[in-house]
């Protein structure tokens, strides 16, 4: 189903139509360390150049690093590869949103962790309308 998936689905990456349109109407600006490719071409309704990303793998906006997000939204004009200052020692490495993946956080009462919640400690009293 590889070719059919590329023709008709957008959630597994770019469709064939989008990929062809990007190569024809845009110029490649750069690539991030995850393999996402960034393009620019044409003018938007606001007069700014149109910018977009072709994801490597699933389409998930949280996979766009902060520096490329700033470029996509015209926070700065230069591509991040040439315009960013060196990283500070206190900056953390970029991590994508892990929601919906096996690495997502699951508290002890989550179904994926067995669904067993801790027993109540007795310090909670339910509200009733008669308690007024």
C-alpha cells in the first residue's frame, strides 16, 4: 500500500502531489537534524514569502525545532543554519512531543500501566449538597 498511501494520505508524510508541487514551486532552504526539509517560494497574502516544511515521517508540528519554527513564522529572515548564535550551555536538547507514542508519560493509574490506582488515604471527603 506504499504508493497508494503516498497518493491519498497526508498524515504519513507528504502526498505525491505536495512533493511535486514543492519541487516545482519552491526552493529548498535547509534541513533540520530530524530530516525535515524546509522550502520557500511565492508570496503569501500578507506579501511575505511562503514557507513550509516537508516532514520526514509522520506529520507532527511538534517535530519542528524552535529555530526552524521561528523561520517558518517570519520571526527572522535568515535560515537558522546561518543565522543562529551558538547554543548556550543551559539550553536543553530539543525533544518532540511524545504523546501517543510508547515513550509517553503514563502515571501509575493509567490503563497502559495496569490500571491500578493507589488506594485512598482517607483525607478526602466528598461534597454533598446537604452539607451546606
